[in-house]
C-alpha cells in the first residue's frame, strides 16, 4: 500500500538503493577465486 508524499518512505527507498549500490560495488571490488 503506497501513500502519497511520505518523506520517510522515500528516504527508505533511497537508503536501500544506496545500500544496494555500495554492496554491488564492493562485490565487484572483491576478487573472486
């Protein structure tokens, strides 16, 4: 259920997106053997 104009909800989405990017870049930096 999505409510309109809730900054907290948007903030969570932005945080999750940023976290995913950080984790993704870390995965790329880690040399897989």
